[in-house]
C-alpha cells in the first residue's frame, strides 16, 4: 500500500495527462447549463477509471461513484465545471477559442484536481465505503448546486459529508485555508421598478420624474448598512444598475434599479429586505411616484460545519505539514452555491493557493496555476481515505 507521503509524487507521474485535460477544458469553455462537451470529457475519463457515472443532474451535471469494501459510510466531493461570459486576454497557446467565454475563475483547474484524485483513489482503493464525485454545472449563474439538490442529488447519492474547494490567487501554491462557520455571503438580487408620470423635459412640473426618484433612492440606500446594520456584522447593498429614459428632452414614465444584496446571517438578511422595501416605497411616495421591489433570492450563506472543517484542516496538516495550513480570519462577501449542498449535508468549503503572482478571479488575464493540480489532487485523495477509513 502506498504511503501518504508518496502521494504528491505519485500524482506528478500523471501530471502531463492532467495538464492536457486542464488545457483542453480551458480552450473549450462552456457557461452554465451548456457544459455538454465538458461533462462528456469528465464522464469518459471517469468511466475509463472504473467509476459508475450518472449523467444529467442539472442537465449537464455528473456524479461518479466508486464503492470499495462493505463500509456504509459515504462521502461527496464537488468540483464546479462552468466558465464565465468574459473575453479572454491571457494570450496563452491554449486560450479560449470561444469568443466571450473563458475559464476566468479556475473551474477548469478544480475539475482537473478532482479528476487527478479520481485516478489515484481508483488505483489505491485504500478506503472502505462509497465515494461520490460531484461535477457540478452553473455555479456562476443560476446556482447549479441548488438545481442538483432539487433534482434529488442526496436522495440518489446520500452523503455523510460533502466537501469542496476554490483556488485563491495571492495564496501560495500548496497552502490551504479553513474557516468554521460562515465563510461566504448570501447573495440576493433586487429589481426596483419606479413608476412616475412622463412628459416633456421643458415642463417638469407637469410630470413625476422617476429619474429623480431613482437618484434619491440610490443615495438613501447607502444608509441601510451604515445606519441600520450593526458594525459588528457584515453586509453590502450595491446599486449596480439604474436605467431610465432615452432622450434628453423626455422625462420617462419608469425607472429601474438593480441591486446586489449580501449578508452573512439570516437576521441581517431580513433587516436588509425590510429596509430596502421601506425606503423604496417611502422615497417614491414622497415624490408622488410608486415603487415595487422584485426579489430574486440567490445563494444562501456558505456555512462550514465545525467538526467537518476541523477534519478537513487536520487532513491538510497531516499531509503537507501545519506550516501549510492557516485559518481564514474573515468571511468573504462573495457567494458560492455550494451553500445549497451544505444546507443538506455536513461538510466544509476550503481555499487552496493558486500562487502569489496571479491575476484576480473573474479577470480576463486570470489563469489557473498548473502547479496547484498535484497538491489539490493529493489533498482530495487523502481526505477520501481518511474519511472512509478502511477497518
């Protein structure tokens, strides 16, 4: 039986194959629920390794299962597979060949790391139980994790624990970050429709100008976090879009605002909801207009179960040494749809270093660091073997 200290070196023997997969996925990016080619590449690789492959959850999702021994314990590990609607500007030989689509968040790397682990896990078979590898579509847009859960992910593939990771630019390769409790924010979208009374720009007194209402509301919304949320809590209300009118001499009937609303606990989320509604109606009423808020609930707070997080942290420390492990002090106000899975099963979401000389996520110059593949694959292998220990 191979020892854990040999694991990274063993995976490096597969590195050329894994890098070829990663570069292929990078060259052919597909956005949420359109990952037909991507999921087929993943499925064929897993089938060649002896996994039972289930296609079609959330349209393009893949769940690969490997059972060893008679143990009843089950584990799920998730990787996201979708790209972003961004024009790539890396100049790489394997840059995106699809205009306007790019792996600008490293999901090609997440997928490859888990495929690398899948190879080692199948080769070693050093566990007793059932492993489910979850390759999830549409993390970036419509919440593919939530779709998979609603379509029966954990009924079809029960998991006693579920884990996932994201690469982090700025963190050295081979470093791992962990945090118990809330790690990433809930993210909701609000569309506010302001209805006034349009007319000629030369006679504004005969109108109810929705642009003025919208401008006033934008400023009023800046007080929600500053004056309603405790400074000990974290929250964001961002007006990302204000649309109204088409001509300088025409006051329109209607204005539209799009808001992003983020928070780290449900009580703060309820407060934000209430204050935004009150301000929208109140500001509109004060000008003689009306306002209607349409809420599109996004991803819930990503909350790491403490016991699972301590286990995940201990796994990294045992494999790489305590000097390669650190605690994440503050939660991120970005969001992550893995939260839907953590609502259904205990588990943890962790960060893996992508190197200090790396463009930010969601940037046209971003590229996943191929040197992160081996430690990531080794980590998932070790976590599987530790979670599903042989008797």
